[in-house]
C-alpha cells in the first residue's frame, strides 16, 4: 500500500496536508511547521519516503489500547527511519501542540490565516475510518509506505 501526504500550507507554527491512499483522498493532516534547523518537538519531518509499521509498545500504544480496545487497536502507525527524529506516529489530535513531530489526521481543517497553531477537527472519527485500512494491510504482511511531498513550497514560494 502506498500513502502520499501532500503538504499544501505552512504557517508560523503548523503545516496542513492532504493524505491519500493511492489516488484516493482520505483526510487532512496537521504537522508542526517547517524549520531549517530542527526545533525539538516543534518541527515537521523532512519530505521523503518512509516505511510504516505497527509499534506495539510505548505510551501512545497503551492509551490507544484503552481508548479503542484490543479488537481495533493493533499498534501505532509508526514511520521508520526518519533522519534526526524518533517515534514519529500517525495519530489523533487537533492542533500543532499535539504533534511533537507526528502526523495528525482529521476530517475537517482550519487555515493558517485563522489559526497560528493550526486546527483540524473530527480527528477521532477520521482515525477510526483510516486506521483499519492501513492496519489490515500491515497485519496481512504487506508493505506500507508513505511519501511526503512538500507541495507548499511550490505554492507559497518558500525556498528550502
């Protein structure tokens, strides 16, 4: 399975994106803002291609097991081998303060003109729909990758 995340708007504190499986739109995303020099827990990961696996340990895994139950939750969606970053997950949340470098997913979106720290909504319902699609492919032993493209620099003229 191939996921693609197109980042399309970067503000002072947040980045909005659109997540696709193949060519099919799935949801909106929110990440931290771009920083040329990494700011701990406040910088989005570099664009690139990453393998996703299920991470079955850690605090998020424990919380999601409690929240969603063991029949639904089989591990956190974990991006592997992200240079200079650790524990990058795909999970729920509503604003950039909830990311710590991770990718948040949601059904609704604000704008960087309105919310300086970003805002996405209906995150849990989005996760309930998205997670099983990826989880089931991983549980079947198939490879899942995500390609992250900084389309925002093409739109907004940001030079990096």
